């Protein structure tokens, strides 16, 4: 019709599409570089967790609920958290739930460890009478992480059935082998949870080569802590 001019819109759209593609081609290298830098920073923020970092002291009885017990010469036992658990969680706040003179049975709730509102329950590896909680933990909770088998013990207990109840515990090389198996099991646990779409916001906790980062549970959401409780800490044997 007279007075009208016509344009082929597909000609102009083609130019726009080419411009958009060119923009993303320019942007892509910068995005890849930024993503790589973030990954490196996260990886460097964690030390690699491996069995070589886990010291296995002689004379320590390991329960499969990730607690330990050691009988002193005076007949009093000390109990605490094993090094694998403390390296997985990182620094936590411990809430002791038993007082001197209280009777406890193997599998009773002893304490709760908390980190930014996420918590795990700790159960006793033996039965007996509570002598005292560790007073040093009131001043320095980092002992749980820095010295779990020494100054970081949780309670001293007078055991009532030491020999029978420690039959299911692990010693020395047997304990070391079990910890290595637990590391593999924990790695599988992490991989499964990292594949869960609801956990996509969690930082990288498996390094290149599949090494597990220290404190890796600390960056995972509350749901993963609940699952960890069920999978690793609820054993009563």
C-alpha cells in the first residue's frame, strides 16, 4: 500500500542474535576465570582430610559411635570424641548433660555438640558413674579439636562393666583400619549429599583427586547433619 514501507524483521533479529552470541563468547572466559578462582579459594580454605592426619594413641578403645574410652591406672576411665569426628565437624561448642554422681548406661546421651545452630548428639561408649566432666572445656572448647585424646576428654567415669562393654570396641591397628573405612564411607556420604539439588549451595568439600576437606561438615546444611547423626553416631554395640 502507498505510504507504507516494509522491513524484514528476521534480518534485524539475525543481527541481534549474533550480537548476543558475541557477548556471551566474550563473557565466558571471564566467568570461567572467576569460577576457577573461587574454587581455588575454597579449596585452600580447607586442609585435606586423610587417614594420615588421624593419630591412633595406644590403649584407646574406639567405639563405632565415634567416641573413645581409656582406663587409667586408678580404675577411672576417661571418654571423649575421636579425632575423625572433630576433623569432620571443625570447632564446636560442647554442652555436657551429666553431673558428678549420675549413673549412666552404655548408649545413654552424654552431650551435644553444636555449631551455628546445627547439632549432633553424643552417646556413652560405656556404663558407670560420672566422676566429673572435664573442667578445662569450660575455659577452652578448642581442646576438643586440638587435643581430642588428651586435654579434650569429656568425662571421667568409674566403669561398672569395663571388660564386657569394651569387647565391641576397637584397638590399635584394628581401630586404624576402621577409621580408614569410615573415611571412605564419609566420602560416599558427602558425594551423595552434594548430588542432592537442595545442597547445591554448599561450598566445595571434595578436592581434586577426591580428597576430603577438613571441617567439611561445617559448611553443610542442617539436614545433612541429621543424616550424619543417623549414619555415623547412633551405633550402640
